[in-house]
């Protein structure tokens, strides 16, 4: 079983990202599970969402404490939350930032992407969740790009679906998934 933890702030779409990744993983042929961890947080407060992937049924229902992957939607969280806590050696961290943060762990692969810029250019709003999902697909190989597009088109309609697909594809290609 492989696990992903998504760090974001309330209103950034972390829970939606987890759900979309789980749907795309299922469409890619594996079992998946997505769930959030938040209480009465308000917009802007730190939140987490989780996804599990497995070739067999998933019976575990706890939070993810030792993820294989981490997505950080807001790089300012790195100062407030230990987003790398428990990240497995050799794991992948994808951070939404225009510049590489300081004090990153050495035993993991850290990828940075200016997902906010992509979201603003393609979607017209700074909502980065679908952009970062494209980056995750390229970096991890856990979900296929076609399955991600199908999940996005199930969730969004019309031009909004087209824009989210375009944002995720741009991030996918930016990370190197299109190579």
C-alpha cells in the first residue's frame, strides 16, 4: 500500500484533490481511499487530506502517518506545520512555490512547481489543487493522465472541466510526465 498526505489551507481544495486522486487511481485500476482530517477549522486554517493506493482491498481507516508522498499546496505551511513528518526515505514531496524553500529533508525527492501561476493563467483563480494533481501524476506514476482527465470531467462540467484538465496537463508536462 502507498499513501499520500496533502497539506493545504481551508478553502484551497485539499479534500477535493484527495477525492479526485482516489477516483483517478481507481480508474487506473487500483483500490483507493480518500478522506480529510479537519475539525471546525475556518478558511485559511491548516488542513490535511489523505489518499491510499493498493493492489488489494484497503481495510485500514487511520490517518496517514508515514506517507510515501506529500503535496504542499501552500509553502507558508512549512513554517507552521512539519509537512515532512513521517515522509518515508525516498519519498516524494511536491511543493507549490516559485522558489525552493530552505531546510528541506535530504532523503526525499523534493519537487517544486509554481502551481499558483499556472492556476492563475489557466483557471483565472489561485486554486491549485487540480494543477498539483497533474504534478503528482507525473512524479509518482500512481495515476494515469487519462484517468485523471476522466475524474476531472466527472467532477467539473463544460469549460471549467476543460480548464482544470489543461492546468493538470500543464503541471504534468512541467514535472516531466509528458517526456
